[in-house]
C-alpha cells in the first residue's frame, strides 16, 4: 500500500506563488509516475503536471510556463512550484502516484487533497 500526504496549500493573491509537496510512504517500490491533479467545485478532476522516476515531465496547457513539477527520489517526494497564480487555479490539488505491482497489475494512489485558493 502507498500513502500520499500533501502539504503547502493555502490562500494566495493573484500573481503570487505557492509550492505544494507530496510525500509518499508505504510500498513505494516500483512507483513510476507521480504528479498532481486538481478539482474545482462541480468540475472533473484534471491533470496538472506529472513526472516520471526518470525526470520526464508533462503539464496541462493551462499551467505551462507557470508551474514546475520536480521530484526528489531519495525523499520519495514530489513538488509543484506554482507561480503567477490565477483565480482559475483555485481547486483542491491531489497528489497522484502510479505503481507497477506486477507484470499484470498496476495501482493508482491518491492523496487526501490540499486546498489552493487564489483571490483576485
């Protein structure tokens, strides 16, 4: 089992910055991809950014150039640096991890979520 714990959310003004952290614990062996999703009230959960164990990244178009995802494999932690925040970034941000258990089984894990609110 994998547990994901997010931290760093909060209330910021438009144009400000925030850094989210997600620490993974438990059966972390074979975790391949970690990332961040977000969900605003009444909307579907959407991918914000993801990073593989090898360092490859991808971002949602809406955050490219503003957000940066990074990973510290030694600490089993993924970070999301969010700059130039906009009110549209307001959402609950969820940490995500993808783990290859066996050649025939994979698992997805989710953190409890951390609220990010951007005021105008």
